[in-house]
C-alpha cells in the first residue's frame, strides 16, 4: 500500500494499531511498544499543529476571498479598459468618416470631454511653464471647437426660422390683427392727417 505523505502513513498505522489493540489485547502491529507510541504521538502532534480554531479558519477564508475578489476586480478592470478602447476606436472611425455619431456615442463623448477637462483642471496647478503652455493651447482648441459647433448650430437654427417665416408669408398664413392688406391701421392715418392740416 502506498501513501501520499508521511502524515497519512502515520495516521493509517495509528488507526490499524488502535484497532488491533482493541480487538486483540496484547497484540501490536509494530515490533516495539516505543515505536508505536512515537508514531501515534507524532500523528497526534501533527494533528494538533494543523488544527485551527474557528477564528483562524474564518481569517484564512477571509484572506482567500479577498485574494479572489482582487483577481476578479483586476479582470473586470482589464475588460472595462478593453471595452473603452473598442468604443473609442469605433467613435474615432466615425469621426474619420465624418458620419453623424449616434446619440449614445454623443453622450459618451460629452462624458469623456467632461472627465478630461476635469483632469486638466486638476493638473492646472502645475508650475512647469511648458505644461502651462500646453494646457493653454488645449483650452483654446477646445473653446474654438465648441464655438465652431455652436456657430454652426446657431446658423442652422436661424436658417430654419427664416425659411419657416418665408413659407408662412408665401402661404398667407401669417397675418396681424387690425391690418388689412394695402390699408393702414385704423386710427393712425387720421391723427397724422390732422397734424398736417393744423400746420
């Protein structure tokens, strides 16, 4: 019979010896009494060494769970970074294609811009002049981009309002109360005529 470790061998030997002593008093498996006691006591001392209190078991389990949680968090963080990279590349490809970004991507871009601008503000306290120049250039770039976008949006809104106004005029649906086409408002001409007559 083969054993995996000396502990398992000592345990098996102690069990068999104890069984023989209980069934057949005076009979031992081992040739000398001294060796038998040594094996049994070695097993007992080994068992005492490995025996742990409930608190030690809890601590050990807690450490194991903490290590597992750290590994899981590392994996999740890696996956999150990978997903961000993929999303960034998709958005970058849309920008290069000059196609309009979907609403979800626009929200993500706004969030990303806000996050990066906050990071810039945190680093604005740096005393290095080169970094200050770079930050100033980036701020100007961002402001120009925002102004350009705002101007384009403003132009589109004005064009839409003007074309809607022109359509209303052409269709004749735009009228003012108290005015008739070709006539002056009631009461205005009379007063101006009286003033001219008095002169």
